[in-house]
C-alpha cells in the first residue's frame, strides 16, 4: 500500500453502506464519501494539481476537511493543514514556505488568504460554508464529476506537511510520508482492545489540522470502518451531549479537555458509559485530573505520547498489557526508544516507576528521550540544517531527538519529566515545572495551572505559578505558597503566584509558556 488513501478505498469497498462521517445529525456513508474524494481529486486534476503539489486545508473539523484531505492524496498531492485560528500573518508563512497552489478555507477565513495571496503561489481558493468569500470558488462548485484512479506514490513520498505549533520560533514544515502515516494509523488501531471495529463511533474533537486528531482519530477510524463524528470546536458540554446522544465508544483528547469536563458544575450527572476507551496526549495529564475523570465516569483514560515529527504516537499505556498512572506507557511495536545523556550515552533504567520525585534524584536518571521507527518524519521541509540537528545516527538506526526529558524503568515504561527548554534552574537546582503543576492540580481551589521560570537576581531564575481558580474559590497566593512549601522542597515552591482568568493555549491544549514569559518581560519594562 503506497498511497495512504488506498486504506480508505479498501474500507469503502468492504463497508460501503456504513456511516463514515457523522456531522450535526447527518451521516455520510463510505460509498458516498469515497465518491466525494473522487470529485475533489478530479477538480484538482482539472486545474493541473497533481503529484507533490501542495494543497492547504484551512478548516475546522467539518466534513469538507476529510474530503479535501483524502481527495488531495488521491490526486497524488501533499496536504498542508493549517490552524483555523491563525490569522493572515501566520498563514502567510505557511503558504509561502510550502508553495501551496490551492487553499480550501472556511468562507469566513478567505479574507485572510486574500490578504497574503500576492506573496504566495496560491492560484485557487475554495470556500466552505456561508460568509464573505470574495475571490473563492464555493466548495460544491469546485468539485468535478469523475472517479479518477488513485495516483500511486512511493512509501517515502511526502503525504502531509503539517507545521510545528510555533510555541517557540518560526513553525517548521514537517515532511510526513505515506509510510509514516499509514504505519502510525495502524499502530493507533491496535491500541484499542480488539482494534477499532465497524460499530465503533469516534468523537472527533481533536483538531484535524493537528497530527493527533489526523492520525489517531480520523485515519485510524476510517481505515477500520468506524464512524468519525466531526466536532468543529471544543465545548465540553456539547461534546459530552454528543457522546450521550450518539452513544459514542471512543474518545481522544488533550488534558485540558478532560479537565474542562470534570470542572462542569453538573459533571457528576454526565453519562459516558458508552465509552470503551479514552486516550489522552498532546501533553502530560495531571494525575489528579485523570483520577477524577475515571472516578466520575468509570472509564479508564490511557495516556500516550508523541510528536508531530513522529506521526505522532511513539508510546502508549496499553489496555491489554497494563498501565502505570503517571507514565506515557511503553514504546509501540516497531518503535525503539532510549533515554540518553548529552553524549548520547544510554542512561540505565530505574527499577520501577514512577519515582517519588521528592526522594529520588531525577538528575541522575533523567535524560532526553530519543526514538526511531517507521513513523519518524523524513525531515523538515527546506531546512537541511534543522533536519541534521534533529537526528543522530547510532547502532544502525536514525534516532530523532524529541527535546523531552524523562526516564524509563526495567519494565519498559517511560516517564516524561518535562520539556528540556521548560526546565527551571534556580540556585543551581533543576526544577521540572510539571512536578509543581501536578501538586497544584491537587489543590481543591485550582482549576488550571502553569509553572514557568522568571528572572531572579540572586538565583538566576525562580518559580512562578499562574493559576485559574475554581468557581467560588477562596484562596490567596500566600496560602498556595504555603501549600507548596508543605509538600515540596523549598527551592521548588513558587515564590510568585498569580491568579488569571485563563491560560494561553494552542488549539491542541498546550500551554503557551512563552506567552507567560513574555508577559513577565513586558511587566518588567
């Protein structure tokens, strides 16, 4: 199977009458969906768009995203997914860098495309939905009759070119091949007990422009004959209602989503009994959030780990092989993982994790997690130096540097301590923000938390906590500091505590800590 889309073609042949996509009470069968991808591919061919040509998709989770995604692959093109929250300046870089010739955009977003169009290679803009879309061809009019053959591609040809989230620096185009994505979607399917079944119904709340929602949710479902229920934007109450009404069986989300659900005023009344598996990734889920969700809804949440550059999943807590709360799980079959020091020497595993971080010397057992496998990207688009820096050749394998610090145990479980760039060095001691955040989430007055390092004349850096209080919380910064001092080593406690209405997050739920640091820099000026 060279072209990734062949997996969808196979599903359409076997389950043509089954529902492929559900959206706001309507369902599209696999036969209908495959026909729509053909019409999109025919439209691209009519305009001379084919092998290796880039097609940008600037949409939330709506059915035309799935059609454009698989239609582009069917035509031999490369998908460039773009965050629908981005504005003109942000998409300008993605369009110019990728060389995309066609953009499929929500009608309301077309003006942003037009604003930067002259600086790009964009020749055609396709508008989806109602709204101001001057200069765009309506999606329905763009489609052409026909059922073109799948343009075959090699395993190593690029299929999708997502861009890194840009939490630091300029986003880089990640070249993911047909083999990368196909292998990881198959791996994701095997994470579910007995695999994803045709009767399974998947909650599609993770953004499709992001690799987690694209591979683990959309592709894994469509490759297996299940139904993908598209949800354009995250709303905890609406998502829960959809699970209840449609009796959805599978849910993947980021930690912030699970935290939002349990913090609803009537959280105890939700009926999520139809769910047979919940997965979480994107960033580490606080243990307290995981336990509270499981207590409320009697469904286990399995933590995994991955990156855009790894298609994305590399580790997962297997429902069949057991899990360890606080761990990202074991390496997926076919994926090799190591923990290495600065000289790329492997750091031995601890006997069993997770460690008591108050008693263990994490600096002695922690290193960078590196991975190798069929899911690891081809490279960064047009950036040979950045690509070279991301990899190390050793023992006959090409290892990708994740930039995440962690350790592993003798049973094969891995544990992420924090991002390397997030580590706070205060008075010569390393503080891993995630450890402090875990403790803060256990406080009854804390709904959300983020910890960053801020400049300190005496210590170099010191710890600051940004907290979103729970409704009607009655707590002071001094009480939070005292709580942390009681439970952590003195150098780890936040010397500054600030309450905020919300934390800046990416669409996939990651806290944008650089924005919190920028806030500190601005205040100091």
